[in-house]
C-alpha cells in the first residue's frame, strides 16, 4: 500500500489566513488522515504528511496553493549550508538507476537575501559530481530539484506539481461573456467553495448567485452547483457564463433566496456572496433583515452538518447571526478587496 510522504506546499501571500485554511480544507476532503508537520516562519510554506496523489490534487483544486514538492530537507538559509544539505543518498533516492535528466530551480520569498541563481548553478554542478550518469536538461527534466528560501529557512525538494500561472485568466470577471463591475473573481470564489469542505461529487447552492462565479468554480471542481438570482436580467447573464464554462449544467433559476423552492436537507453546503458584496449602498439594517430572513428559511435546505460559507463586509456582524440561528461558527477570514472595502468570509456549520 502506498505510504504518506512529507510534502511542502507554497501558498499565496495575498491574504493572511484564507490560503492556509483553504489548503487544509482541501486536504480534509482528499486525505482526512493527513498531518500538518510544520509551518514556516513566513507562514507561506506548509510541510504536510500526505499521499502523493492527494498532494498533487490539492494544488490543482486549491485557488491559493501554488505548488508542492516532495521534501528532501529543511535547512538554514545560507548558501554554504544549502549546497551541503543535498546528499548522495538523496540523489540516489530520486534517481535509483543513476541516470536521468534534471534541473535545479529556486524561489525567494519574504525578502530572503540569498543568491538564487548561483545556488541553482552550483547545486546542479554538485549533483552532477555526485552522480555522473545524470545530465542537466532545463527544458524537459525528468525531475526538478526545487528550493524555496525564506529569510530563516530553506526548503528543498522534488517538484511534484505546480499550478499554471494563467490558471484563472479565462474566467476572470472581465473576460466572462457577462459581468458586473464588482463581480467576485474566480480565485476567491474557488477558495470559498473549498472552505465548505464538501465531499467529492456533493451539491452546493448559491442563493445569491449574481453572475454565477461561485457556481462556475464549484462545477469545475466536480460539484453539482445550483444558483438562485432575484433579477431576471442578471440570471440570464449568468446563464451565458454557465453555458461557456459548464455546458449542459446550467442549474439556474430566477427566485428569492428568502423563499426557497428546493426541498429540505438536499444540499451539502451553501456558498454565497449576498448583494451587499456587489452593492455596498444597501443600508446595514436592510442587510441584516435580508440575511436574517435568509437564514430563517434556507438553513433547512442543508443536510445535517452542512456548511454555510458567506462573504460580507466586516460591519454586518455575521457571527451574531450565526448564533441566533443555531449555527456553529467554524472560522472567519478577512480579505481586503479594494480601497476601504474589507470582506469577511465566515464559515458556519449546521
């Protein structure tokens, strides 16, 4: 049986807590028995004991996880120490036959003051010296030796998987067939879906679906995604988007989230960005009234232990509503959107 191994994951530094929470949620789905071994000083590198397939799938599924490597070693960020940390035994494990093509690449984060280029060159030369049967191939290596240097520590491993740089480009709000000025971007939408921790193949409802961004990411992750939108012209625009990215799976209806048309206990999660996320001119009291009515009517749609992941401006007070409607608060995350708009993502459980 395949054994778990230590992998290190590089997560985005765009938000303080969302990338780490998202990766943990994704691995809770893919490998519930995974173990977080350590978190780096910058909190952008996580060493996790998990299966190789789960590690690769996590990079593919998580919005804010950039890459993962099978861990060789962790060492101090010093050129001499880094060069000495890779041993003959390490290379023999990577290339058991003593032949193959490799390359060395590195990345500096958090202001690390190390000469990345010279380490790439000198570490490559050392590996060739340790195993003369190998050769360098920068374009198509069999294995990529990858290191990430923070100011204090350097993590060295074999690249297992990385997310393409343009992964979200085709789905950014401005490139969809239909968009609104402040539509949520696909990376943020995907992270919200992942925070719901829905089992593979489960069902997700977005009762304030707008242009359909959350539905698109949920559908691409393999979930059955259903949407409700109050305004018909927006719902029609969302249908155009769904036909582009999820052809044949356009589960959108025009309706009011406060008066659900679905049966009870049918959804694994509700993931949504209510109207205040797109129109902050709604008075705060009206927002609270809208959400109170929504919670009152819609929580019953969730299966037992189902989750609600909701975005809101910080001043709305979703935590209080959570307690008032019998939900358990699992976590909150802050994200600056632009200017003075700070969005709070709240994760709740039925």
